[in-house]
């Protein structure tokens, strides 16, 4: 298994100028040459926006992506996408709560102990597996050269990522032809029930596995169980 840090996230040095980010195709575009360099068919897998990047590439390059694993993908209900489209056209998209909160996130921290203590108290992280939480902080921060830390993903970039959500994503979903596994949390506030139902109809060959007591961060809450489901699916494939 190999992974790619998203542009503007983790340890990558790929340019990440919020003013130049127009949509999520850039992330699928980064993934394409990365997979091409290995000269082999791939099972493309991602969580949240990473799942959407894998999906977009699977539609564009079915020769490269032979199977697809979507882990609680950021696929909003159809009605939401029309709302997103309206907000983009009116210039109000940056004011949606998830984008405005991200823009205000604290970027600089004195040390790892401080950020770990503060983040552990946030409701989002309370249910995370401890090793996943530590890995998130390790890859999600960088030294700033002055003894303190800064977030690898700047607040401005994170906010912009939310603001350019692809409102036309449902146009691509019926084009999925690869064997597909969808793993999601039954309490997810991202991949909601009506989106799950629509995806089932539009990709009837897909397999679905729901962790009913978990939310959007199911792979970080139940990493071993999530991995087992994925490995069972991959093991059933015949390329």
C-alpha cells in the first residue's frame, strides 16, 4: 500500500496557493502521475475528500484505476449541491460554517504537547484511536524554524478546499464502472443517508459496509476493523 500527501497537506511541498485553487480536480490531477509512475493497475482508495479524488480519477482513467474504495466520501446530497452552486455564484461560499471555521483555525503552536492537549479535548478527536491521533499530529504539523510548530495545512488553504467543493460531483458518479467498496459511518454528517441511497442506485454493483455507531472519521476511530473490511474486498478482486 502506498499513499500520497494531498497538495497543501502533510509533508508535501507542492504549491498550495488558496487564490489559485479552483476545484478538487487538482487533487485527482496530482494522483494521476503518481499512480502512473508505478506502472501498474491500482485500487484507488481515500477517505473524505481523498475518496472523491480517487473517484474522479477512476472516471477519467479506468485503465489506471481497476477498483475503488471510498471511505466516508464527501458526497453531499443532491439538494445540497444546488445550494453549494448558488453560494459559489453569489460569492457567499466562504461564509459557510465549515469554511469560515477553518479560516479562523489557530495555525501556530508553541510545542507538540500543547497542541496534543488542546486537540484531545475537541469532540472531533475524542473517539479517535490513539495511534491515529498521534499520526495525525505528526504529519499535520511542521517545525517553523523557531522551536514552535505550525499546521501543515494552512487555515486559508483548508478553508478554500471547502469553498470549492465540486457541485457537479453527481455527474461523475454514474460513470463508475470499477469494482467499488463504500465504507461509511452510520452517524456521518458528511456522507448522509440520502446520499448513500442515491449512490446505491447509481452504482448498483458497489459493495457497502456501514459502521453504524461511527461518524465521518470511522477509519480513524476503528482503523483495524476498517482495514479488515477493505482487505477482504481487495482479496476478492481478480485483475
